[in-house]
C-alpha cells in the first residue's frame, strides 16, 4: 500500500480548481486554485479546519455542491476525462459506481424506511443491472465483507436498529459495493467513539487496499490522516497550503500554517514531568502575518505566474 | 438571499386590509351599522351609494361588514391570547417538570384534540349564554391544544441545551428559566400557530354567531349577518355574499400569514452559511 | 499533589455514587429494566487539581458530572463538598449550590441563549445573587477581560461570535459567581484544532491565576494528558483505572485503558512506528487478581456488575480487579 505506482497516470487530477458563488462581477471564490492528484490505489488526505474548503473541494468533484456554489474555474480530471463535461445523468451513473462517498453522519445518509440490505442491493440493481434476488444475495456478502456479525439477519435490519459504528460499516458496504475506483470519505468517523473509529478506519484501509480503491480522506484530525494516508494536503482558507508525503509533512512541516496546526495539537507523550507541559501554539498570532501574505496571493488568482516571494512562502521559505 | 415569500406577502396584505377596515371603520363609512336602518332602501343592490348593497332592514352592508371586522378581530385575537397563555403555561411546565404533571397535561391535550373544538365551544356557550364575553371564554378555552403541543415539544428540545442547564446551575428558579430561557426561544413556532389560531377563531365566531349562539343581532357580526341574509339569498344575495367574502378573506389572510411566517422563521428555508 | 486526605477533607468527594434509569414500558412494570448508568463511583478532587474522567459515550461520565452539578438526582451514594454532603436532606439551596460548581458545556453553539446579549447572560446571575447594581458592570467587564474578550463584546448577541469566542463566553459565565469547582464537559471537542489550543491555554492560565479546581469530562486523551493532574478511566458505569496522569499514560494497565490509548489516532506513530502504543506487552494483573471486566467487547448496562474492587498497583494508581 505504500508504493504509489509511478508510471501510471493519476486516477484523479484537480487542476487549479476554484469553487465560488457566481456574481455579476465574476465569481467570489471560496476554494481557490487547488491542484492535486491521486494515483490509483493511493490514499490521499485533505486536512483543514472548518471553513477551510476541504469539504467543498470534495463535493465539487462529484457535483454535489449546493446552490449557489459552483466550480468557477479549473479542471477535474478523472482517468483523464474532465468530469465537468459529463451530463447530469452520466454523473449520477458515475457516483456510487466509479466514485463512492461516505459521509460523517451515517444516520442521515441512510434511508430510515428501508432495510440496510435493500439499500445495499439497490447499488447492484442500479449500477450493475442485477435482479433483486441476486442483488439481495450480494448484499449479504457485502455486509459480511465489512465484518457485520450475522449478515444474513442484519440485511433485514433498519438503520435505527444499529449502532453508529454498524451504520458506518453499512455505509462502507454501500460505498464499496460496486468496486469503485475512488472512495471519498468526508469525516467518516468524527461522530464515532475512539475505539469504534479505530475499527472503522482499519476497515476502510483494509478493504480499499484489497480492492485497489483510491481514497480521498477528508478530516480535521491530523492523527486520522497520518494513520491512513500516504500523502496529505493541508487546506487553509480555501487554499492548499502544503502537499507532501505524510512522513515528510509530520517530520518537517514547512508552511507556517502547518507548523502552527501541528503545534496547536496536544499530542500524546509531549508532556514531561509534573508541570512539563509545552504551551500549545496559538495559530492566530501566526495567521495575522500570514493573512496579508495570503491576501496578496489571492488577488491575482488568474495570473499563472505567481509572486516569487509567495511561491517561496508556499514552498517553505517564510518563517 | 431569500426567496420571495408569496404567502407572507399576500397574507400580510389581506390581514392588513382587514385590520385597517376594523380600526378605521368610522372614517371609512359615514353610516352607523345598527341604527342607520331605513326601510325605504331595503334590499337595494350594490350601487354608488351602497357599495355592498343593503339588507332587509335597509342597513348598509358595507358599513356592517366594516364594523363586523371589529368583532371578528377582537374575538380572534383575544381568544387566541387566552389560548396561548393556557397552552404555553401548560406545555412549557409539563415538559420542563415532567412526571405526573406531564402525563396529566398530555392526557388533557389529547382529550381536547379528540373533542371537536366547535362542539365544545357550543357547549360552553350554551351554559354561559350568548354575548361577546362568553364567546371569548368559549373560544379561548377550546383551542389551546396545538399551542400546548408545540410549547411542550420546543421545551423538550430546548431543555437539554447548555444555556438552560447553565441557568439552572446558576441558581435560576424554574419559573425564571421558563420565562427567560425557554419562552423567548420558541417565539417563532408559537407566533405561527397563533396566527393560524386567529383564523380558526374568526371562523368559529362566525359559525357560533350564525347558529345564534354568538353575537346576537342587531350587532354586526359576520356570522349573524349571514343568518339574517339566509332568507334573502335569492332576492338579495349581496347581503350574504359580502359578509361571507369578509370571513373568507380574513381566514385566508391569517392562514397565509401563518404559513408565510413558518417559512420565514424556519431556518431550513434560509440559505445560511455556517 | 499534596495529600489533602490526611489534613483536610478534599474539595469534592463522590462516595459510592449510583445513578440508575428505569427504561421500558411505563405501565407494565414487568417490562421495566434498570439502566445502570453509574454503578458505584468513588472519586475525590483536591484543591487546585484537574481531575479528568475519560471514557466513551454511554460510560456514565456525563451522568456523574450532572449528578455533581445537581442536574441529575443520584439513585444512591453521596457527594460531599468540603466534607459537607450536598445530596438529600442536607442539600444546600439553589443559590448556595450555584456557588459550589459551575459547568462549561461542550457545544458552544447551544450553550448560550441566542436571545440574550452576552452582558445580560453574565449580569443576570450576579443580579440574582444580590450583587449591587453599581458593581455588576465592572464585574462583567472584568470577567470578559479574564477570558480574553473585550468589555465591548458584552453588547453583542451570541450569533455574532465564533465558536471559540462563544466558548470563552461560556467559561466567563461559569466563572462569574466564583464557584469552587469548574466542571468542564468536553470543553474543546467541538472546536477546531487552532481554537482548541487557545481554549486549553486559557483554561490552564485561569487555573493558575484564579487557583481553580477542574473536573474534566473528555474522550480526547491528548487533551486529557495535557491538562490533567489525575485521570479516572470509566467503562460502563465503573471506574476501571485511576491514577496520576503520568502513571495512566506511561503505565496503562487495565485492558480497557490500554485499548483506549492504543486507538487514539496519533500523528506521531507515523514518525516513530517503533514507539507505537499498540505494541508492547500487556501487563499482568496483580497477583491473586484478574482484571475486571475482562471482556471489554460487550458491556451489559442492565445487570448488576460483578464483584470487584479498585486495587492499588502503584502510589495512587488503582486498577479494577476481581479476585482470581
């Protein structure tokens, strides 16, 4: 799982993606100039605080942005084709089949009136053209694959009869039913207890590795990202401020914001002795300087030639 | 940006017309609704002089409809205030205290919902006799169950909120918590249900007066006017049409206003950036 | 930590606290069962100490907190403040109780009354407790400054503030009456990482400046390690391990504590896979005992827990065991 295949073309490639609210005088962009790529089978993490634009970036991939938000610029290449050129119908076919999603709250993502077996079976009927009987049998297998105990009985259960962890397993079963190429997981475990979170994350990692599914994991939790992903992108106020291999990023964060974020985290094992706490880093003091920096940077988004000063800042020259 | 709320606007305009008519009745007509009867002009069709025509006693229907609005609105608003006070105190206290009091209030609410409120009001009117005060009491005692339900469910969801618990740990008395922490935070839904309730009360007043149990003639209640016009429906339909129309417009106005307010106050209907 | 037990009674003492809830049908008694949210908690909090109660949802940590706050009637047991019971017949009145303990809530968006200005939220309790009107404005301004806000902020409504600022206001409200104990219920778990750091720093500064005593409820072990003096690990109504923070984190002994610590997503495992907390041999229970509960997979909150006791395995370090 640790060696991304170099010679392959990227599975997903975002090029200068901007997401914003269209207005009379051009779009007011919330996500600005985000570019990254995900190789087949790779796990890529997008980390950031609320409002950083990480979820909007993900939603724009699968065309689930809520009005009035729109992709205002840039390309979203999936296996070389721009997803924006797809018709709505083709996009619906793509969702769930080639690109699957898991959301934070499994209770709202599952239909409370249908059994979980039926909801899994629907994926086979919808995307693989199976009959209901066959799809029903496949649903049992799918539940078994996410380690739900007694899957033959659990297919008949309704979402409210399951615990949060079980529901998230069902979501994973639905998402991976059609062997998608890419799984987008938006804060998949934030609503769960830590021990359940651990199990669910392990399950996602295990299943995706076995099937060669690439993962785009979105989280505010640096620990989750660190344990799951080979590469990480850090987002701040709509921009990708640093994108590195996971080890490099945690070993040697370059962007001041990333440094701040890592310093702000009360990490296990950092306290020594009775009073030996290190004071946590207050990012705000960093941001005041950085905001002006980012701002200059933002006002020329359509200019591909970036300010060299800022480029140095992005690459890690600014302290 | 918020979508144009047709219900709110239409309901607001209709309600405003009725309120203006009621408040400014003496300035909008020179006649008296009761004493300006002139049999010379009985059953005149609508004309430049009598815009809505005249009734069997030669009274101006336009004037009587205007003054009727005063009665309808008074009954609607005052009885709804009584309903709100009863419903809010029962609903909030039941949910906040829980236990046997909650069971009792719940049971009472269910009983009230099971009895058709008009029949209940009829029974009260039969005991108290006709007239404005008994009408207010009858309608004020029979239509609080929805308010109570909403107050109760709002309280149940609010009482787990941090600020309500904090108020309790800060030493606030229960009554003070209900008054300062719970009540202000359920104004929206209560306003909606009360607006709808006014419409229902206007209709109920008309029905009771029509049956002769509400406002007695010669006072110009729309319901009573309908009773009087019943026998003339073929000869002088205007005497029935205009009070009927007034009831229709008022009830429609309050219902639209209520629906519009619900949409307006519902946070889900607003596009809000978290 | 000084040993207060020998000299003076601890600030707060929880003795054999039980909280049970009847669940099931109201009318048919035979369908009723008791949910044992808290079954037999013993804890004490020293002056100026930060005691953390950790555990997953449903373990009873919040119920314990609510019982201390007087928001949940205990089924049995006693809660003492400075050696005086605050439960049952000797319970102090509402007003006295308000000066004993105050709470900082998890969700900063639900913890402030949206219809009251910040000033009103802070001034009303003071007025209620008889502070002269002339002093109220000064006290409110003072507390706002203490939590890192400006006195001008008082005129605003909660929705005009960010989550972190709201949490500061929540802390200000909890401190306004000068309570003996501050109950922190997941004080930072709803906040972003950067804001979280600011609030943690603020709480630690306040603890030092005002010599506050904290009871913190949390499931975030990173925060717990950073802030606590002592840690109690709860598992389905019982304390399974209790000790000083360094003992708990350096020598986690009970299987549940070990599982909890092992499952925290820790960014440092990327850098130091050798220091992985998941590795390492599980310690043996003390001689003659076995850990209790042994099976930490399927808890039963309805039946009476098996006979067990907290056994001291190090100075002030206890683990729940049953005789083998």
